[in-house]
C-alpha cells in the first residue's frame, strides 16, 4: 500500500477512517453476525435467554493465574479473588489454528497436510534450507551432483521454494506507507513499513499455544497474609481500569517496546527503529523469552534525515515517530475506547478493551515518548537539579503535558518550528505537539513508561557505581580481587579482571554485581561500601519476580540508605567528570529509581517489563536479518519483512501441521493440575501432553532436568541430589583416600560418624571401614525449588570435590551449607568445604548388609565457624566465617573435618576471602579458598540466595 501524506492532517484522517471501520465491525454479533445499533445492544443480545449462543457451548474451565497456581512456601497459604465484573464470554469463534483452515489451499491439505510440499520430510527439508541458508546457497544446494543419483525434491529452485513458503497461511499482512511533509524535504523518501497492531493482537490473543499461560481477569493474591504483586493482572491498575469498563469486559493490556539500533557500524551506517508489541494477559515467564513468539514486530519506523538546520532535526524526527505510531495503533485506540469482540485461545469470544499499560524503552526513548526535554524526568515533575536529592516528586501526567501543549499551540503555530520549540523548551517540553498517546484511553506516560531494570539498574550500575569503585579502590587492585576468586561451575570468572573492557553485556554487569561488595571490603572506606551495597540491595530487590509490601519496604529503605551514605562517594573523590571531581548526583536514572515502588504497585513486578527482551528482539529482527539479506540499503527493510513473514508462517504452520496430521484437537485443553515447572515453553508443554513422541520437533527452551523424580532426596524432600551412575574412582582404600585427597584424619572422621549414627539409630554393622573399599566422585549436583515460587524447579548447581592436581595443587573443592543435628536434637547450619564424595563398596559376593546411614552417599567436609554476624559489619551485612582448626596430641594444628550424609546439604554457598588492604600477589584462583582463613558468606551469589539469606537464614 502506498500513500502520500502531504501534512500530518492527512494522516489524522486516515486514522479516523480506520477507527470508524473498527467501530462498525464491533456492532456485529460474533455468533450470528446480526447487526446492532451499538456495542451495548450486542451485549444485551448475547446475554438474553434467547441468545444465539447455546448453553452447552459455554466454558467449564479457565486457566489459573500464576499467582494462584501454588504458594511460594509450604508454611504460607495463598488466597485470592477475581474482579467480579470481568472476563465474561459471549460465544464461540475460531482460534488462530482454526483460521488456518480458512486458507485457499485447505481443501488440498485435507489430502496432504503439508501441501504444497510432497510430505513431512520434504517440508522439513524446505524449512531447514530457508531458515539456515541464503538464497544463493539454496540454489547451489539444489544443483549438487548428489541429486543426479537420488530423488530430487519437488521444488527445483530457490524461487519455487520461496514461493511455496510464501503460499503458507499468514494473517497480518505488511503495508508500506510513503510519508512526506509539506515544506520539509528528506534526504531519502520516508517509508513506514507496518501492519495493523490490532490484527497482530488478535493473533496473539487467539493463539492456542498460550491457552494455559494466559489470564483474563484482574485478581488480588494474598500470601501469608500479605498482598502479592506479580504479573500485571495482580496489580492495582488492572483492577482500576476494570472498574471503568462495561460489565463482563476483558482487558487485553498492550505492552509496546521500541529502540533504535545501528545495523552497520560504519559512519553514516544503516539504522533501524522497530516497534514491538505483546499483551499483558500472557504470563511474564512467557513474554520474557524471545523464542516463544509472545512478542511481534508491528512496524519499522522510518529513520529520516531532514534537510533542515540541525536544531530542528530532532523535533521533526520525534513528530514523525509519534505520527507513525498513531497510524500503526489507530485501531487499538478505538478498541481501548469502544471495545472489540475477539476469540481467545479456547475459541471463546470476549469483549475486549486494549489499554496501553507499558512501553519498554531506554531513557532517551522515554524522553521522546513523554515529549519532554532532556533535563527533566519523563515520569515525574523532577528537574535536573532534583535528580540526586532522594525525593519522589509528583507524577508528570499526560493531562498536564497535553494542557501545556494546548496553551502553547494557542499562542504559536506548531509548524513555526523556531518559535514553537522555544516556547516548548521554556516549559521543559520537546516540541512534539501531537503525542501518539493523547487519545489512547487510560494511557498516561507517568504510568506506562515503566521502571525498567536493564537500563535503569544494570546499565546505571556500570556507568556510575562501578566507575566510583574503580576510582576508590584502583583498577589494578580491583582486577586482582576478581581474578583470584574461586572458580565455580556455572558462574562467570573474570580471568582478566573487570576494568579493561569498555563494552560489556547486561549479563556481565550482573555477574560483577554478584561479588563486588565482598570483593572491595578493606580496600574502600566503610561508608563508601555501605552506599554501594545499598544500591546493590535495591537492584536485587527490584528484580524479584513477585513482591509484597515487606519487600517493597525493604527496597525503598535500601534506596534511602544510599542517599544517607552517598556523601562518602564525594569524600572519596570517586565521582568524576570531564572537569574532575563532581559533588552532585544529577543522574537521570538515579531519579527514576524513586518511582519503582509505585510502578510495582500499579503494574506488577518490574522484570516483566525489562528491556532484556527488546534488546534480544533487536538482534533477531534487525542485526541477524541483515546477514540474510543482499545488504542493499535501498530495500533492506522490505527484505527483512519478507524474511520475518516467512519465519512466522513456518513456525505457525509447522505446529499446526503436527497436530492436524495426527488428528489431534486444535484447542489446547486447560490443564489445572498443580505440576512442578521445569521449563516455560507452552508449545513444548502442549505437544508433550498430546503427542509425547513428537516433543523433539518443537524448538525453544528445553526443560531443566528434574532430579526430584529419580535423584536422591533430602529428608524433607526440599532438596534433590544427583551423582553419576559410574564413580570417578571405584575401589579406593582408606589409605589411598588419605594420600590422594590429602585427608590425614579421614579414618578418625569415618569412625566417629559410624559410632555416632549407630548410637542414635540403633543400627550396627560388622563392616570394618579399615579394610573396606570406597567409591568416590569428583562432583555432585544439588537442585532446589525457587525461593519465590515453590512450583518452579531451578537448574541444578554443580558442587566440586576434585583431589589435588597440577592445575589445583591443593584440590578444587566448593563450599556448601550443611544442616547439623546436635546431641540435643537441635539443628544448626554450618558452612563447610566438600573435600570428598564417597560411599562404601560391598563386594557382590558378600552377604553383608550396610545400615541405612552408610547406604547413601557421604561427604567428608572441613568446617568453618561463624565469627561475625551481619550487624558486626553493617557496610557489608554479611556473615563472616573462619576455618575451624583442631590440635592433635603432638601440638600440630590441622583443619577440623568430619563425615556427614550427602542429604545434610541444604545450599551451595560462595565464600569471598577477606582480602584486607591489598591482595596477596602470590595467590591465584586455584589456591584462593585454601590460602585464606577468613571469608565473607556472599549473600549476593544469585537472586535465589539473596532472598534465602534475607528471609530464611539466621
């Protein structure tokens, strides 16, 4: 489609025409297609006793929201209730897979499911070629001599293959709109490549893959007597919006995401500015994974260069962007105001409204969207001089902004750019006179510009606190402290330090946060460390997948603590700019942190709006696509659109054909069983339930291996352990163990263990450890449930216990938390280093039966004693432990060890040495744990450990 917009007024007319069309469609009954005078008349018709919707077709079961699927703790109870006037159904329609059967070639697919391909094998070949090879490579493949003696596929060229792929069913077509301004020329023609956002939302909302991962009603969740904030539907705004909607309406909350990205790094290189969309009904776990198709691209915004003075370049580009969003989202705005009948994944028709509840973006984009200048906050009334004072200012509401624009427009023509821009800057506006959200029901920038974790927390940490630490500690010393840290499996180790890399990913910044507090202890002033720890506390708490009033209170307190102690950063002369030391904290992202609590209460957990997702989409929808095109800038975007169309069609058709060819239902049945979660992959879960033998054909995240099914379980079944079936050493004697693992007191330890357990259990044995043999392992796996959501099984953690070697002269052994039961029956927690994993080995010909306490794997560990609690070092708020030693009869000191059961282990823990003022240059990561005696028990190891140490461990 092509259209020339000689002014923005023409664009407004197009939007209104589109809106009128949507309103007209909404006046038809979704069942009998009868015409009615209004939406209210349709609703009355559907609710009447003589309705065209048979009673037997009405739903019996709906999916359960994430917050009500199971409590987070075995000791807490979860209760909740739904909004009483929400989520009614009004008939039966067609879901996304049903609509595939409306395709013009469906009659052929009743004979051959994979038409136009010959069969499933040829379809898989064609899909593989299109997904992995360029067009030139496809042609080269099809011309191979290999086909001279073997059957050739039905398609004989890349053109024929691509034509067949393009013939697969697809629903939301792309359009090209040519835009131009009267009086303002651009370097190249301005093209908006887009599709109707409402049609994309209809496709997402009716996709049966998401049937068990979608929520239709606002609800309140209470856990342990406290309100719980999780996904959007469990927060305040969802309930308040529902109060203003007609009885029975269903919210389909719109979440947008956008960012500009360079595709080529050359000067004047290619840039793209895509706009993505998803819906807040989908579980946040589904929306947070790019491979699950929960986000869709709806537009590639033009990145135009105007032939004007540089002072006016930004204002024209911003106005163009807002008007493009106007066009793309025009029908969504109408649906937000008047409603729209739409089928859900289970085919039930709902009366939906589409409020804009979030726009995920970085700070520059948020400033452009809020139409404010760069020296003020886009979501509050704070100005630059207020950014560092630690106060929460009143919200910068959309109504306030529109009122300012209206008053300026009365006095100055908006197209007199010079005068209008000056008048706008005087009241801290950017000069955009028609923001896209101005007529979107319930949309307010102070709400939908959500607190965003990746840019506002993680990248803020890299740009500011990390640089302050480099100044206070010194780069060489900071690098040394990271380089010698003990290497743990599954954790990034910074072999070359952390100061030499200019470009780091968000994942690397998170890994630095993990050990930064304990690492700088002794090298920076205590008040300085406390200010940094307060920020890390805040960042960790902000990333909770669920929140309660208590966790929000802790988060606010952490930010308050930073402002109390931030003067230490100035005193250390750690905050610097181009002109030297800075004494202010005029940092825009620091001001945004003040709004986090309000965002959680209004919209739910912050992680569901993290830009990690959109950053990944920029790679898959822009940068990776560039490699699969001819790399001509003139038609690059059009090529990208064709590739995206094919990807979506192939993914959809592959799943549809899988079910259709096996005669399975195209409706994903609602599963209400309270199952443990090992992965979030809706398509895989559906196929695994219905066609378990075909699960291999589904792409995306794979399940975490569930050791709770076949592993060794702790006494309370809260922890699972896994050992390989084949030991690393199969028949070691006590002498060889003492020699190989350097465990001089192993004999005494195993003897004491046997005597103690025999006494307490009453089980005695004739087996003599002195003449026995042992199987030993170098590692085991430990698996827990999530500390936040007890139904979620976390990936297992590897615990190492390698003997001394050339690479690790003192062994490579990890540390754990062990539950020790004393003679008085009381349980206490102790930190220990695992030195040996073993089990007695009984010859097959022997009739000897081992007691229960010797039948399961055992550990030889060396203990640490707690010597300081978190209150003793408030700047760290960590436990301090020290190696436990004992003295033999000859006065020789050696480490205090003992034997415990494998199932006594409760957590894997990380110890960071107390380095003091300066790191010992002779120590390496291979000897770190063996060379120091005093350590900090790091509670920032990961989000799960942080929550456990903050709430459960004492």
